[in-house]
């Protein structure tokens, strides 16, 4: 683990202390730059590259204006939203009504409770309209459904190497940093930057309790990274 980095500046030897930087806690600093041309260009470039490099994981090619979080390849967001909505009676009532409405539209009659079998579910799930309406219901009733402008909107789990580069551009735009670099291992990527005599580690996807936890997750760090001027 890095206890401290040392580098020369104009004034002479400067000891750089390591610290965590909470992207979530400082998201208000980055929000004004989300529509910046360079940030949008980096997002489009990185997400397009992600889809091109992994076509089996991303059969749908990135299109400008898409929601980054929807390209998450783990079940993170699906599980989180479903768990929340399982406890939401209003959503459950609306969902049941949606199923009844779809059945009526498909069969021209009201659905009976005894008809709720596997074949019926397969029939309803097989329609594009079901998935469209379910998504709209989740947007309406979920408080954690990622919305544009929030940090959650940019949390693409399974794509840390690419979305970290978007974060790096955001940091360069929003903060007066002296040096900035991507620290990447096979496991994970974070942005490192130097500001006011400290070396900060910024992760857009995770909140870490301490630096050791982050370093352990990234498979350990044997030596200090090389920084480049911003």
C-alpha cells in the first residue's frame, strides 16, 4: 500500500498524502459539467468503445443520449430496484392492474385468477409492450431508479475501466487539479489526482470505508503510480 508519494514541484520536494475522495459526496460539484461538450464526447467515445470491444455482452450498440447505467452487465440495478418495489404496495397494485390490462388487450376479455399459469405469464412476458410498461412503472414508483443528472445515472457496473475515464474528464473540468491519472488493475479502475498537497482516489461506482479497503479490492499496489499534468 502507498503510505505517501513524493514528487518534485517548482518549490522543491513535496510530500503527497493519500486520501479517499467521495464522488457521491461531491456530486453537486460535477453536475454543472455533465452537459459539457468534452464530457459528453468522452462518454460517447468510451461507451461506444465498450460496446465494440464486447459485442456479446452488449448486443445493443451505444447511442448518444442513452442512459449509461442501463449498460450495467451485473444484476446490481435490477436487484436493487426489484427489492425496493417488492415492498411498495402502490407499485404492486399498479403492476397487477397492468397485467390485467394486457390480458384484456390480448384476449379481449377480463382475466380470471385461475388463469394465472406459466403459459399465461410466458405469453405476457413475450410482448414488447409488457417490458415497456413495466419499465415505466419502475420509473414512476421507484425512488432509486437512476435518473438523469444523478450519480446513479452514470454508474455502469461492469464497465469501470471505461466510465472512470469519463470521471477523469469531469474532475479536470470541475476541480483545479495539479495532476491526474487513471489507476487501473485487472480488477478495477479509479481516478487519482493531486490537489492542494494530497493525492485523492476517486471512484464513481463505490464508496470505500478506507484506502486499505480500496487497495485490497484492486489487488494491492506495490509502487506509486506515475502522474501526468492535467
